[in-house]
C-alpha cells in the first residue's frame, strides 16, 4: 500500500536532480500527486509495468501533448488494427535485414563526418558540437532525406520536442512550436509525394508503398509517421550518447574494461539506459477508476510513469544508484533475475526503435572510441542535466587525443594544421 503524497513536479530541486525524489519514493513507498497538473506520479517498477501493459490505461494524454505538432496521430496513440498494421510497417523499415545493412554505414559515416573537424584540436562538446547534428543526420538518413537542410530541420525538431515535453507553455511559445511543425511537414510533403510516385529503399518509400487491407496510406498519414519517427529517433539519441560517456568517464575502471573489450559497450549502453533513461516520463490516462498499490486513481486522471524511478527500484535492481555494466552478467543484475529496465517502455507501445537505437549507440560509441583517445572532461567543465520529460546533459565538454582514420587525410591537405581547423565550440 503506497502513501499518496503531494509533490511539485515543476520545482527547481526536481529539475536539478530528480533522483533523490525517486529514491525517497522507494524508501517510503510513496506515490506522488501534483495538484497543479492533477497528475499521479507512479515510480514503483511493478506499478509502471502494470500501467504500461494494462488496457485500462490509455495513451490519450498524447492527443494534446503530441498530436498538434505531429499533425496527426502518432503510433503511440493508435490502438487495435491501425496500431498493429502501421507498427508492423515501421518495424520492417527499422529492423528488416536489408535496412539494417544500410544503417551501419550510414551511422558510421555520419559519426566520422561530424567528428572529423574536432580531431585536430582535441576538444569537443559531445552534445552541442556533435550529438544534436548526429541525431538529426542519422534520422534524415533512415528516412531517405537529404542533409542539406539538416540545420533547419534541427531547429524545427527542437520546437516540436519543446511542445511535446513541456509541462506548461504560454500561447506565443505554443503557436511558434506548432508553426515549426507545420513548416517541417510542408518541407517533407514534396519528398513524400516523390516517393509515392517513385519508391526507393528508404523508410518513407516503405511507408508510401506498404498496403494496409489493400490500401496505401494517405500523404498526411505518411507525413505524421515521418514526424513521429523524426521526433522519437532524434530527441533521445544525443542525450543517451552523452550520458553513456559521462558514466564511463565517472567510472574509469569500467571505461578501461570497455576499451579492452568492445563487446562490453552494449552492456554499458543498457546500463546507461537503466540508470539515466533519456525519456523519464510516460503519460497515461485510465479510462475508469483503478487502484494501484492500494491508491485509488480516478478515471480520466493524468498518470505519469516515472521511468527514471522504476529503473532504480531496489526491489528489482540491487544497488540501483550504482552504474554497473556487469550487473547483467554477475547475477547482481536483479533480485528477480528477469528484470529489464523500462527505458523503452513496456507493453504494446514498447519502443519500436529500440533495436535500431541500440545499434546506433553501439556503432557511434565505437567510432568515438576509435577516433578519440584519452577521453576526459574538459578542465573547467561544469556538468548539468536538463529536462523533466526527456532529460540529458545540457553539454558535455570533453578533451581527448584525436586519432585520424588511417587513409585520411592525405598528407599536405588542408587538414595538416589541426590548430587552424579547430571549430569554435558552440556554447562558448
Ligand atoms: C513522439 C518523447 C520523443 C515516441 C512521442 C510523442 C510519442 C512516443 C516517447 C518517445 C520519445 C519522445 N513517446 N517516442 O516517449 O514515439
């Protein structure tokens, strides 16, 4: 039986560091309630799994939170046959073998291209110099879109993400964010129309040509799914990458183990997703009154599953606040033996891009380890995280020793004077 306790989700303390509030939730067996938003905040692992797998808990909060900027319904909102068939198409586009064979070179080349200008100077902000462009670049690549407008797409994406993840917005900010999503949708439209006429081997083409009960999707349905993929694949990617390197730098012994045996990267990524999931909240709305851990939640209320809390539930993960990439292997992983973290959610709406994102993180972290030796925090770097819904480092300023690929650049090329080629760090 949990105790329902008043809580202020938009307090400065929680924004600075939500993890102490999660720890208290477990220690005192609490469920939080924020009267301002009428929101129930559920953090126990078992409760979150129950909510995410229960048909009583609908995804209705996304109607106001996502639909206006997705210009249609996202996968996470759909139910029944529509959800089943559209999800299957996206699964095929992301996880089909031929697609995966194209993704590895796409991810690797995008990472190499964006890192290259920083190798000479040995300094990079992994979030603002690399991660954000990287996340947008790879997403455009899987959709089969050109990179020439990626800076503009990044700006539109930031506005869309701001809309989806903000608890409150004034009318001006709301309107500006919706306008950015309209501009992005209009940017996408000619590409979608082109792929409808002449399909290629990219995700947009697959969305255009796939048939559901003998019918193709309309242009606006395809655009909504493109916006969905753009937001979902871009928003958490730079955050997880930066968090991975933060944890590795903070745990030199585990970092050394990963450098020694790259196979461990996959475990380090999984442990990063557990201890600091980039998506911290999953909103749900019960269609009728329900009781969770003894607390009565009225029908139609707003419920947030606190994924960051569930992933540190001491009933499920031993010593949950400790980053330990070996917890999978050492039997230390969980008390139940079978527990998995909820960073990708659970139930019918479990993240459709989970396998792709793991591949993306593994390949990218591999490139970073190949190109950057002796990675450490830049001397005066002050670490900060931001975000309640999606959360990650605001920046991660690193110093390192650059290692160029063997074949490039050619001697005597303009790359030969590294000092001249060091771009200004963007946040300075
Ligand atoms: C687009 C928070 C970026 C999703 C989302 C409104 C629906 C859904 C998620 C993730 C990440 C986003 N929700 N991906 O939590 O598609």
